[in-house]
């Protein structure tokens, strides 16, 4: 080995952080030429000390065998973060050549649950070492950063997050200042396995454009952009519209027929059971319906109004839960409010309905029965529309999952029972 190669190796092994910082100022092809002949463990140490964007570009140009050997010296989480910055073809090639157990561990770090922060994370966060000057940082940004850059994250040489500053601030600072002396240190961050709802709360509280994602050791993994959260929230909201009526969140307009059948049929069977329950309630009052046929004519009026009242309440509460407008401490207040709205609407609708029924039937008894039934059933429906999603949320269940099916059962049963029950009690007045 030539003397200058031995000198390089000694410097790389003994001072990997300083060597990584020095190599960052070279063109990527030159970095590859300088480190390609060193040991894989040494290459791993150098890549770990470099800016992640530079490290990924270097890994991309290293020979396949050299790159694979270097990856074997990384911790699985670090290897995953580096691989995610590569194009899919290069990533797949290196993953195929990793030993099976290591590849499995790395894959676990690369595949986050669909409802987690990690699934939305962009690993191409602009991260710069804290010991760089502002002038050096600007140079790095010009050559390495994406064009839509807004926030710059500052790390130590072990990639622990220590601060941040905006692109605008960077351009206005003294070129000789060190990043560690001008950065903002109180930076909110989130773990990639947190639920998406946590990041929505964080954005709402901090009003940042981006928020960093870190592992348990506070090492920077990536960044979440506000625009990605907005897009994901919109997708979740449209999915909720499907789950509320028993359709699958995974179904699309052009999904295969059998896929849609499989996803919907179970909830249709559940709905059938609830329909039989409502029919059973009606059957309990078969004699009084046979005696007063007007009751059968008016049943859909009571059921329809209570169903619409419950659906209105359900939609408002569901939206509040989805947008995080309703805190757990406000659940009782929301429930009472919805019950109050339903009560007042029920009184107004009952007055209109009673007037119409009296003009049609000339029966004061039937008018009284449908008026009282309308108020009670609409009040209970409004209360149910608020309580059902809140109860599901408190049980850590998806509040959108078939809420409308449960609500329809409640409103039908309560509407039928209140109307026909009152008609039975006051049957002497219906004639």
C-alpha cells in the first residue's frame, strides 16, 4: 500500500469525525476515490460522520461489494436511514446482498405502520453539523439541499439533533458565526412510531412548517412537512366517510368487485341484524298498529326525523374529533350541547308535525302522541350522535368505524318504541 494511502487510513481510523467533515468539502467522486480502498468499518465511521445527503451520494457511487460491507458495520437504524435516501433500484440491490438477519432488521426500520409519523417522514432533511460557520453552511445548502428547503436542522457529529434555524435566518446571519451560537435550541421533535394525530397536535401548537423526527437517542431520522400532514388528513377524512357506513378504508372507486364485496358484506350482515331488531320492536305493537292504521303511516316520519337529527350530531362531533377541536375535557360539554340542540329542534319540528297531523286526522290524541314522541326521539338521537363516536374514541377505537350503522339502530329502535309505546299507553285517546 502506498504511503499516502496509509496516511489516509490512519487519519480516517483515528479521527473519523474530523475526516468526515473534511471529506464533505470534496466532490463525491473524489470522496469515493479516497475511501474505496479502506476497510468497511472505517468507511462506515466516515459515512456516519458526514452530512447524510453527502453520505448517501457517496454510498450510491461506491462499488456494490464495498457499499454492502460498509452497511454491515452500521447499526440497523442508521443503515435504514441511509438506504432510504438512495433511489429504489440501488436500495434494492444493496438490500439483496445484505445477510438475511441484518436485512430483516433494516427492513423493520424502513417500514413504518401506515398510521404512524414514520410513514409520512421525508428522510431528506437538511442537517448540518453545529461546528460549521454560516458561510460553510450556505455553501452546503447550495450544493446539497433540496430547492424547497425551509428549515435547516443542526446536529452534533453523532447526528443528535441540537437545534434548528430557518433558511431566511441563515442568509441574514454573520458569515463567520458558528451554527451552534446562532441556532434555536428549543426544537420540538417526534418519534417515528407516534400516531399521526400527535404530529397534527404538534403542528397546531408550534405553527412550524416542518418538524424533525428523531429516534430514542435523539438522532435525526427525517422531517415531517406541514403539507404532507394536510394531505394525509384529507385522505383520512375521505376514508372516514367510507368507514362510517361500513365500507373499507382500503376500497377505491375502481377496486375489483370481489374485493368490495368482501369488505362490505360483513357490515351489511350486521346492519341486517339491527334491522331485524327494529322490526322486532314494531312487532311488539302489532295489535295497536292493526287497530290504528294511521300509526303505520306516521312511523317513517318519526324514524326519519330522529335519524336525520342523529346524523347531524354525529357529523359535527366526528369532524371535531378528526380535526382535534374537541379535547377529552370537553366531551361532556359537547354531549350536553348536542342534546340541547336536538331538544330545541325537536320541539320546533314536533309543533309543525302536530299541526299537520291534526289537520289530517282531526285526532287530538294522535297529535299529542306524535308530538311527544318526536321531541323524545329527536333528543335521544342527538344525544346518541354525540355519545357514540366519543365512546369509541375513549375506548381507543376508530370513531368513524360504522358509527352510522350503530346510530341508525338506536334511532330506529328509540323512535319506533317511543311512538308506538305512547300510542299503546294512550290508545283510548286515538279514536
